[in-house]
């Protein structure tokens, strides 16, 4: 525990030092290169994204990738954070049912890549969303969209066993064998395109007005940084702000404001969370605090216009097939969620009590008096106080311990003493000095609820409850599914394969029952800017 405290203190000092001297830091120019599973998606589907982030020719140390879809008004309709490990991210965007049919701008970047490397640090791509509830416009006259780049068309295809335009029967095998071992670091997508138009590439040089530079944030090389701002002036740089994050798990972070009011909370692995609660020890007045969005705030300039998604009536058969595939695949082939392992324990307790092992009482004060000899419950100045025994020194602490319910600090001792713990599973007691970043506490009383819902404890009146989604929980696409002869499953997958080669030199994939044009797209990560291309097959 002591080593983790020292590490947390070091990270905090590093962050402050960075903020105070960022003009002296070298340029942290990153290159962000994503590859998507498809160019068109429908509501309820996942747009899968694999990205590589490089820094000076090697994997970037950044830990978070930011991905968003932006509409033609410059408003994000989907925003996600994905974990970067050794410069690689496996991410996805879930397409909502209420997003209208249109082209959207996909952006991918790290915390600092838009600032240090504007051209290569932000990837831009058009994604078409086709929503039958909000259908696309009809043409007048029919539009002609730009064809794929010449570079993509003329790249040597890295697989044997398939020719461009080859016809393959339904439920037949597609065999792809690599032509060379140097193609082993490939990502491949085989998706249904039917007669949908090709999507034109974008030039990032015309997207933004960069005449007004923004303050450069700090790189996230140790994990996600949560940025907040104190609004009550003059700023008290000695006041501690408590931020607890909640979702599948709970976690507590603390910070003190800088002279300009900025606060930075080191969250490290921020995978399990949906919202945060912010408090200070001053419970008498409303907290003046805002949480900054972690996403890049710059919008495309007003003169930039996304093309409209306009589809002729002749595409109706393609759209009907695509919609049928969408509905059946979501049922028969749902993505597999990989719930990460639980985080290491927030603290190492001296004593732990599972309350179901004891007779339950209706308030915490009685529970502690009856079962916890190392915590004293007293009344001073008509208020309840708790005093933990300092086990190493064989004496009693004189100040209140840190009291937590699902990692949320509780500063109202009377409310805690009267709280009915019927929804509490476990109580942990720390009978020694406890260090969290810059602050020292005289012991800890930590409660864990059954449902991670604070055991129905009333939230503090002056606390701020803020929705703040963490880094997305990983999912896997069921790629390379091979239909057995006795299977009667309706295989209408629009995405036949998504993923890398691993240690294999070949792929065997079942074509399925969906008829029409499919595109085999690939990217070779050893040279991703030039070694990318596609080939078309027809399932009939």
C-alpha cells in the first residue's frame, strides 16, 4: 500500500510539474492511424475500429484513444474513449437508433495529438449511417460520388486464393492465404457493400481554423486524467477536492487546485465507470466546480460541409438485404463483452466484517459499537465523532477517519451514524495512518454495498453528480465463424470477418447466406499509409 501511495504522489507531482513548465517540453508529435470495419453502418450495429498510434517511429506511450462521430452541425453524436496498449487500440462505436441517415465525420486522436501534430495526429473519415426510421434523401439528379483513391486500387493484394470480382456460392468457404510472411501484421475486414456508393476520402487541411490556438493539455502517459475547474474566487490552493467514480466498480481520487483553478485527478485505469461525484470537506455551501470534457473541443470550420447521403431508389434491394442482415445478425451473432478483471483493492484493511455474519442493527453507530472494538463512537458538541485506534502506536487517533461508502466520502458523521446498513455487504477498518496522494487520514471506515448503490445512503446535498463515462469495456466481434453442416442458423452476417491474422498464415471464412457484393479490405501495419487496399467478391 505504501508503494502505491508513493507512486500516486509521484504521478501528481509529475502532472503539476508538467503544467507549470510545459513550454520547455519537447514536441510530442504522434501519428494516429485507424482502420474501420465498414464504411456504412445501421442502427444497433457496431462500427469496429482498430488504431495504431506512433511516436518517433515507435508505439506511443499514450494510454487513451478518443473516437467520435460528428454530424454536419459539428455536434458529436457518439463519443468514446478506448484503451491504448503499446500504441494499439481495439475500439468500437455503437450506432444509436435515433441517429438520422447521413454522412458523419469520424475523428480519432489522443489527448495531445491534435495540438502537437495537427495533420497526422487527428484521423478523419466519412462514415455513412443508414437508418430506416430516418431514411436518406432521394437524388435529383442522381449524384456521382468520388471513386476510391488510385493508391488503394493498385496495391498488390496480400492474399492468394481470391481474385477481384470472384463469385462465391452461399455458405461456401473463403480461403485467404498470405503471399508473404511480411504481411503477418495485417487487419482484415470483409463486409457487405451491395451497390452502395464508395465513400470519398477527406483532406484534413481544409477542416479547421487554427488561427486561435488552445492551451495544450498534458499527455496521458500514465492513464486517463480527469480535468476539472474550481470556479469560486479567490482560489484556495490548499482545499482538497474529492472525486469518486462509480459504475461496475468504485474509485476515489483527490486533488488540489492550481492557481488558475484547474484540478487534475489521476485515474489510471478508468474502465468501469459511468458517473462521478465531486465534493469538498466544506459541506456548508454549494460546490462551484465544473468538469471539463476530455474530448478535443475544436469543431470543423463553418465553411466545411459534409456531403449529403443521397441514395437512389435503385438501391432499395441492397438496403432491404442490408436491413434484414442487420436485424438477424444482432440476434444470432451479438458481440462478446470482455468484462475486465476487477481493479486491485483500494486499500488493505486491518479488519473486515461481512455484515451478514452478524446480527444486523438499524444504524451504523450501533453496528460499530457492538462489533468493532478498534473504532470508538463518541458525542462531542452534540455531534457524532468516530475515532479509530492507531494500532501501530497503541493509541487512539484524535480526528475522524476517512469514511467511505462505495468509495464515496461521507463527511456528515451524524447521517452516517443513523444510516441503516441493510444494503451493505462488507465493512473494512484501517487502524493506522492512511495516505492518499497528498493527504493523510487517521484511519478508514470503508463500506461496500451489495449493488454498488451506496446501500441507499442519501447523497450529500452539496455534492455534484456528473455523468462521465469511462474508457469503454472491450468487446470482441465473432469473426471467422464457420457454419457446420447440421447448423440451421440464419447466417446473414453483413460483416464476415474483422480482425488480425495472429500467428496464422491463412484464413478460412464462411460466406453465409447474404447475397451480393462484399469488399475484402486490409491494412498492413508495417507500412499502413501505403499498404492498404481492397478486393471485391460476389456471393451468389
